C-alpha cells in the first residue's frame, strides 16, 4: 500500500475526532526517508540505547527510560499505564507520535537493519498483518496478562500472520449505525430494524415521504471504502474473509455471495441514494446526515451531531444479514514489544501493567472515553454509567464480527473496481462475487511469488 493509501487507511481506521492527535513526532519526510534508506543513525527523539538495569529483586526499574513508538490518539492511555508502572517500579518512558504515513518506513527499517531503539511499538490490524511476525515478541512472553478477558475479536485482530498473538488493543472502537429518529417516526417506526433486508424493505416508504433512506461513500476518494462497507456486512455472518496466514481467501462461499446480493438489492432499489455514492468519505457523509433528511448511515462511534440533529440522533449496533447478528470493523490501536528492544525486561513489565485489568478500567473511565477492550471493563458498573448511551451497543458489537482483515498485501482496490461495476450495472451479485474472488486470488498469488 502506498503512502497515499496508508494515509487514507488511517482516515477510515479511526473516527475523525480520534485523529486530532497530539502534536510532535518525526519531522515529516526527512527522518522517514533516512530510516527507510537503511541509515542506522538514531532518530532525533531517541536517546542512546541503554540496556535495562539489572533487576533489583523488588521489581524496580528506576533509571530506565523506555522509548515508545505511539499512534498518537492512544498516547493519553499510554500515560495512564506509565503512571501506574512508574509508581510500582520507578521506571519511565517517552512516547512519540510517529506520523501515520511514516510508520511503514520506520517499521520496514527496523526489519531491514534488525536494529532499533524503540521498545514498545504501535500496531493495528494492517500493521500486525504486515510486520507483526517479523518485529514483535509474542504476548505469551511478556509475563502475566489475562488474555481470556479480552474480546475474541480483539485477540484475532492482534494475532500476526504466523498465528501468534503479538499485541493487545488499548481501545476497541467499532463503527455503528446512526439514524434520524424523526424520519423513522414519519414512516411509523420508533427505531430501525436490525437486518439489512428489512432496512432495504423500507426504501419505498422513505421515498414516499421525500426522505433519503441512506447514503454511503461506496466509491469514496482514494478507494478502500467498498471493502470497508462490504466487511461490515460480511462480518455479521461469522465466516472469516481470509485464512489466519492470509494465504487463502475464504469469502468464496455462500456468505460472500449473500453479501453481494444484499448490496445489489440496496443499490437497485435506491436504499443507498446513488447521488451520494461518490461522496468523499464517511465523515462528509456524516455532515450530510446532519442536514436532517437522511434516515440511516454507518458512522463512527464518536461521531456527534450538532444543532437540531442532537434531539433526533439515534445510535444502534450495525444490522446483520441474518436476524440476531451484527457486523462492523474495528478502529483499534494497540501495542507490541519490539524484538530489537535493549530494554526488554522493563518493556515487559510496563506492558503487563498497561494491559492489566486495573489500568484498562482507568483508561475506559478517562476523559478520552476509550472504548473498552475487555469484557470485565465493559461490564463494570462505573463504565456502564459513564458511557450509558454506548455500552449497550459495544456489548452487542463485541460479540459480532469486527475484523478489518488486514493483510500484508492490498486487496482493497479489487473491491473498489467490483463495486464500481455493480453501480454501473456491468456486474450483478454473482458476477461481482466471482470478480472479487478472481481479483483477490490474483493479488494473493502475486504476493506469494514476490
């Protein structure tokens, strides 16, 4: 994936308010270029590597300074974990927000040189799939972490291409559905139905009232949106899209065809208004929704309306293709431990603190309102009260499919082309399904041969 698409992937991966990241990080361009070119010079914010001080027997790491490669939005959560770790061990850390478009170059340089001063490494589904097996130590080697308490979807997302869990999520937000309560009331409903077919059935009723049923940027700027929305529907069926090692696609069965059939029906009947298929991105879609005549959209869990829309704003778990199911994609940021860390013992100590139940609870209750990653935190009464409007939705969606199916190759453009041909009428559902199978298989084969 080139830098432009990496930037767009970040744009889709977390909602817009979550991208108001802290200032700082690498100087744009120059530092990344030097590292990508194989330079072994330390980056400007790095201290000289120092080995972890010898253990004192009382868990002390006083005098150690970890170097954290951060994702920006998660930095406040990392500081919560750092405060707890510092109180226990005396250790300290510096977290640096490496700009998203520069992250791949820095990670590639670590692998190429087998050398880095970073200790903890930002990761997400795509980074885990591309780099995790080559750069991160298994979570099982960190120390005592109760991984059974994490959502199943979170464990799947942070499992690398070799099938090994190599990171954990700091937050686990998923896209959900937003709807205009006033417009649904106009057609006699208090809230939307919970399957895509039932939603599409409402199209004529909305149109009779002059209401736009839904808008979605299927062909949004820069690509990847077609796959983004396809996944949210497909994930409700519970069938993997790819094998764990990403060497085989698995959407070639009934589940993939059914997903395309739902999309085809929604397009033909105008549930997704065709005037908005080329909207720039999902954030522009939310702005249009805020104008008050769109009934239903998929939105970020922290997308907040303004003005008159506040009183009309409803949220719910995404519909499923089958009754009683839901699907979405996550926007999680997480951390792993670098194989090249010279402070591995201290890093393990910090990470086991960061991902302890106690700290995860503090993170969820912080002013940033990070969505929980663990069942015990989601079900904590304080969290239930703090995020009373969202915890019921998180509870439903945490049990459904949330995987973004990150891979070490870029399969998203295939879906862009397929959806464009569906919208133009060139492909029906069966043809689109087969074209997606053929196209992604070709991408996988080229990657395997590379």
